[in-house]
C-alpha cells in the first residue's frame, strides 16, 4: 500500500458531502476493458490493472473539487507565466503494461511544448511519448484498485492527491513508489499551503474566487 491509497490527516474537511459508487471486477481481459472504457460517458472512471477493473460513478463533490483544483492550477500558471497544457481526464493506458486509468485532471508542464507540437498531427501515444507531468487524484472515497502502481508504471512524475480533507504533493521515486514532497515538481513556486487555503475558498465562494486568490498571491497583493 502506498501513500496514494491510504488516508492522510491534514486540515479542515470539505464543507460538502458526497458519495461515490464503486464496482470492482476481476478476471477482465484487456479487450473488455478497452471496450467498456471507450463506451462510458462523463461522470464515470474505469481503472484497470492486469485483469482487475474498478468502475466508479463520481459524486458531485468529486467533480467540484477536481474542477476547483484545475482552476487553481490554471490561475497560478497564467499569473506566473508558466505553460501548462491540460488534458482533463484523458484516458492513459498501455496494452503492453495491461494497465490504464483516467486522472481527474492532468497537465503537461515540462513537456507542454511537445504536446503543442503534436496537436493536429497525431495522437499522443504513451508507448513512445512522455506521460503527463502532473496528475490530480480526488479520493472522496477510498479506491479499491490502487492507482499509484499504475501511475508509476506509466511514468507519471507527480500526483496531487486530495483525500477529502486536503491536497498532498507526491513525487515518483526511482523505486517506483510515490513519496510526499514539500514543493511541487511541476510548479515549484506554488506552495502547498496556497492550494489548501484556496481550495476551501473555491468550495464556499466559487471556483473563480479560488483562482483569483492564487493570482493575487502571485502578484504579492
């Protein structure tokens, strides 16, 4: 078990409730996973790890939190002049690894120029192209299929995990494990405190207010 899959114990709980429905199946072929994954609509995530598959119906709180975090990142990157290409919940999967998932949000930052150069030419292919530099995981309820080993196998350098109370920065280590870090790899100038202070603002006053708070801090006002 890794830090991505166990509860942390940080600051104040979110002011809203929300439940997610999870269904876990075993003995599922890659072809079945791909068929189901390509057919599901918004509000559903499928995680696949070598025959074990989890289908999650997302809660309203889950979607609000992940969108608020996206607005915080985009507000910060705009104010700081950092290129960050977001791919939302883009399906990340590799047949050769028999693993796949959808992050709640993901961003190319160090590799933003690569994503732009490929746009309109061909699709990103994780067997030859780098994975997103940052993935966001919102765990309103604990996952039944561990996501950290999948992200590690895909080579994702950084994860921001929200555990229902606060965000934690996690970085992939040489041994494939994710460890808590104090400073984001993708956005080293964005303190974790800023994120965890802006998120409750977004949940209570609106997402625009959360993004504005981060932009204000970048400007030093």
